[in-house]
């Protein structure tokens, strides 16, 4: 039986006909939309490489059935930069050498953006490490990743202060 | 993953009818179910998606002082609800010590209760497992079993229940509201999960089609807010299941414990309520001696199911530490590393 769903992906409405309900959001993004920035690492919710934002919240797209998310608003790594202008988390990761092979990096970026929206970690490195524990980096770039997230957070705090001043 | 039919009911009644069929299971967030299906551990014929049902995602304050948490409330939304976290701090701490931020953003209250064991032999379809396939045997008994049960286990199954959330819930007398073929009923959370006995394939007392619609905390549960902690030892500081955990909640008046609540996690096939230990603590001063006695009582029936005798002594020490931390008072802010014995803000207390 075919099922029709529609999603908003990086701001654009996309309609799909699913001939099989087994399709995950991860496979839909990669195989149907060719948005391959979202990575398939473990495919079992353990590594975080597939992290995307659904309705503003970070989740593991490998453990989400597309059919169950009809109507969802999705942000992937392809949607975070504005043209050539990198998202502050992207820029900070480059500045702090927050990656080596780069495979986990889109997941880390999406997770960090989600974490900053959640507002639980602030500028505390220990809380950042705890709140980012759902993303693994087998190259071991964690120190740079934490520094980058803290810098991006500080930049956001500053721009919020400027806005409210 | 085996093919399945997908059903999205519009009402609870439709959901119950659709899920009462053989081979049908409910789908909430799917964070555990999809993982099991990808590994062919669970092979349902039909998924009944309840995530679009209305009215199950609310946190309601009832007139009698109870709190009703809808089954579809997300773990993160519950833990970060400021009112909830201040009234039930041990539950919030337990929630935040479980899984990862991504999983907590989607995993639901009802799904957390019904997650399956993480016993490696249950997950490995090449192994014998009485829980996965009734009567096939248990390869955990002679396998890698240092993380397995020390309370309530049987020769058929030595698996543990993995939930953190359930541990303070059972300590605080949580009630589970269920919609089934014969209408609505409710049971104590302590009666939801079963010990394995000869039928470990049945995790819970639910009947086919039964849908958990809410978890309710009775009015007395908020009385412990000033002295309530969750403490969890795991193989790594974050994003790991409990080796042993404890939820401790005290009601202290005039220097004496008026009431104590104690739950243990990672030790049995169900969240373990340690009532004998609670009795020891009634009307005594919160002293190290009293906590040691309570810990001894809590584990008096424990026995190793394999290479895991260490868990009994570990559980005693975790009980003493959790009670000590609870007596010292609920921290004003959630610790940076929730429930971690290695947290810098935990008071560095040693049992």
C-alpha cells in the first residue's frame, strides 16, 4: 500500500509517495532527496552521525520512520549556511580543528545547533560535553569540538546581548 | 527488517482495536522498537502508530495534587519542565542520565516503560534467549553476564530492565493508566513489569491491545522534593545504561526521617522497590549507620546470576551514597553530569 507524506526540508515543501513504510527519515533524505550530508554511521541510534533537526529539535534520523513524520519541518546540514556564509558552528569547527576525517561532523554541527536552542549547557564545558554525548567522533577531535561549540555559544550570547541592548 | 503494515489510528479506541490483532505492536518514537526491528529481534506484522493521537502529550496538575503525565510526553520535555523538575527532582535527574539528548528529544514516557532489556544475548539472534524465543534456552547463564540481574532472576532469564526513569517512578508510587479492550484501568507501576519466572517472554502484565495512556504521580510524591536524588554507575560517564542505579527520596522533619523511598535499577527484570530498606529508615535520624543498615536490607535477597557478585556490593554502596546525597538536599540546579557519582557537584561523598 502506498502512503503519501509531505515534509518541509530546509525550507522547501517536498511531497513523497512511500511504497514501503520501512523507510527512515535518514534513508529518505539520502536516497530520495540526495541530501547526503546527513551520514549513516551505525544506523542504530548510537553514533549521532545522522542527527537532524525535526520541528527545531535534534533527533537521530536513523531511528525515525518517515511515514510517522508526515508534516514535519526538517533542517539538515545542507540548510544551515546562508550561501557562502557559514553557520557560526561551522566556522568555529574550522577555527578549532574540530574534525579530522569529517564523517561525524554534520551530525556534530546539527547536534550543537540543537543544543544551543535547548539552552541547557550555556558556557560550561562539562555541560557541553554531557549535552553532546550522543555524537561520537572516532578520530577523537572532541577537545576541538567542545572549544568550537563554546565559541559559537559565546558568539550567540554576544549577538543576543547586542540585540537586546 | 521484516515488512509490516502501517496503521495510523485516529482515536484511542481505534488504536486499541488495531493493536489487539496478533502480531501488532504500538509505535511511539520507535527509538527502541526500530532498533530491535533492524536487528530482527522484533518482527511485528503491523505497527500501530500512536504518535498522532491527540491529548496524550500533556502534563496535567490534577485537583487532588497528583500529576498526570501523558504517555506521549517526550523525555526531554518532561525533564526540562521547570515545575516538574523542582517538584520531582529525582525523576528529572534520572531522565537526564538516560540515553543521549537526541534520543531524549523523541523518546516518550510510555515507550520508556515498555523498552526491552539490553541483554546482548536477547539482541543477538544467533544466541539462545528465552525472552526473544520462548523455550529456546538462555546463553547469558554461561556467557558474558557481569551486567545481569542479582535480584528476582530465574534459571530461564537473568536480564535486567534498562530504564532509569522507572526507578524513581516506582519509588514514588507511580500509577500507570491503561486503555484496553475492556475500557480504562490503572495499576501500580510496581505491578507493570514482571519477574521472569518460567515465562520471561512476557515483560509486563499488559494484555494484547493494552495502551498506556498516562503515568500518574500521587499527591505524596511531591513531598520528597527537598531530599531526592538519582545515582547511576555506568561503564562511561554519559550515554550508557546503568550497571547499578538507585533513586532515594527522604521526607525529613525535625532531624528525623519521616518517610523514605528507595528504588534500584540495573539489578532485576523490573525497577526494584526496596521496601524493607524503607522500613528501616522510618523515624530514625539520617545517619551513616542507618543508611548502611538500609543498604544491607535492600540487598538481603540478592544473589549472583553469574560473574556479577560485585553488583551486590556495588548496589549497597550506591544505596548508601544515594541516601547520603538525598539527605544533604536536592541541589538547586541539575548537576552538569546528572546522576553521575563522578560529578564535581555531587558532594564527593564516599560510602
